C-alpha cells in the first residue's frame, strides 16, 4: 500500500486543487496521510460541514474547522495557515474562482511555512498557479465497506497526466488501486 499511497501524495510546500463530486473524499484521504494539525476552511454559508465522527481514524482529533465570514477572509485565513510551519495540511473550499494573484499568494505562503495546501474548487474555478489539479468522482460499486473513486490528475506542473481507480475505505483509510481491465497484479499471479 505504500507505493499506492505515494501515487497520490501531494508535493509538500505547494498548493494543489481538487474538483468534482469526490473532492471531499480525496481531501479526507489526504488528511489521513498528513501527520500533525489539519485546518479545513469553509465559507460561513457552507451548507455541509465535515462530520467529525465520520472521519478516518484520528483525523477528527487533529482537525480544526474555520468558517470565515467572507471570501476575502477565507483566502486571508488560508494564507496565514499555510504560513504556519506547525500545520500539516490546509484544506479550503473557496466559493469563487481563484485568480492567478490569489493562487500565487497561496503558493508563496505554502513555501514560507513548508505547509501543503489543498483547495477544493468547483469545476473551472482553479488557478494557473496550482501545482496539481485533480478531478475526483465516486464510482458505483457493490461493497459497503469501501468506495470506488476515480482520481484523474488533470494538471501536473512536474509530471504526466493520468487517472486511477482507487478502492478506499473511509473508516480505516486503506487504499488499493484497481487494475485496468485485462491487467492483473503480479503479486496476485505469483501467490497462486
């Protein structure tokens, strides 16, 4: 699983973006992978909040939710949190498109604090300054214990673009990549 987790690891001291209906699940998976305090910034008018009891193990105890009153305050709060070297991951849900200037300010703050940022954006509202942009969507599946997701890397400043189907258990944070049709895991072949 370590290699699978590394596939989705966000570059540290950079700001990334996730869009699509599965962006919160992607953010929760990322939160479970970062040690230390977690900040989640939502607009004051956001209709849904993270449910602390439904979060992956030990994430709820480290998560601090902030709800600034305006979009300007939200971006300022995120910038300040990114500057803090004591924060492991800052997740934010801006309600407006990010300008290039706002995106660049967030990148500079992340570099200063050596903190990773993840902006949960609506489609088409990202910034060109983002290090990576992920399209995230849940997929229909039969299991009640885990959820299939398609995580599509749409933008990558330092690598290739690609998509994966991942089987993620939200309670334990276990993640397994689902091979493409017709391909099998070599370890499964040799264990027969």
